[in-house]
C-alpha cells in the first residue's frame, strides 16, 4: 500500500503537478503511505515479540504438575505429623538458650603473631547455653560493648558493635572441647594506652527463638 501511494505521487508529478507533498491530495497520499508503513512495522514487532516467548511443551507441563503434587503430599504429611503430637510436648522438647557466657580467651589481640603489631582487634568468644547446660547454636542478634570503668562516665564507653543474625550464624566455631561464636571487631580508634588497661567487656544476646534478652560481662586485659 505504501508503494501505491508513492506511485500516485509520481504520476501526479509527471502530469505537471508540483513535486513532493505540496498539494492537499499529495499530502493525504503521503500521510496514508507513512501510516500504512508504520503499521506494518508495528505488527511485525508484535509478532516477533510473541514468537520470542518460550512455550512449555506438554512434557514440561506434566513434569511440573508431578513436582507440585509431590510437594503438596509432603506438606500434608508434615501437617498430619505435627497435629498428632501434643502441643506442650513439642514445646518442652525444644531447647532454648537460658544463659550466655564470655570465655577467658576474649580480649584485644594482635592480628599477627607479632606482639608489636599495631593492627589489633577485639576477639570475643561467646557461648550460648541452653536449659540443659549444653552449648548450642541459636539464632539471634548480639550487641558487644567495651568499657573503661576507671575513667570519667562520659569517656567510659570505648566501642559498641552489633552483629546481625545472618552474620552471627556464620561466626559459629569451636574446638575439641567446646563450641562458641567467635566475633572479631576493629579497635583502631581506641587509644593504645587504653588497650593496655583493665577493661570491661559486655555482651547482650537477643534470642530469636524465645524472645529472651540475655546479658553477660567480663573483665579483660
């Protein structure tokens, strides 16, 4: 159709009419040709877009249905199992954190084995202990503070850090004897003479299982 419009304009020009789309008739013909051409391009783009979308085969749809059905069956079995267990029995069976402990290994240490290394860090070894006296890993948030209680109240707090739950669970460590959270904090901003004094380490654990807030503190050198 665009070619027909152009041919009509050419015929008019040969008949002695002004060239181009200067006349009213030629103007309408030019616009009609452009609209038709633009519409063709738009339809082609829509067709290409539709063709680019992946179409699931009957086999893929069947496999997806089988997968969903299996997941639903598994969830149904889990619900039936939970319903069959007494609520209080389930609650009593869950171990919850009842105390936290800062171990004697906590303190300000050099990053390297060189005792003169100025790059020092505060290493905190924190145990979370359940109601049976066992050290357990439990989801939660930890806040650590380092205090100099022998100075003016306004200058007593030397540093404060918060460890979010996602980072905390990655800090779980241990030895042959016990397990703990090993937390490391930068203390570059603390004056060197302060680091050599007797300081007080405070820790607060927010238990995400039971909502408890547990606290502990320890003097370090």
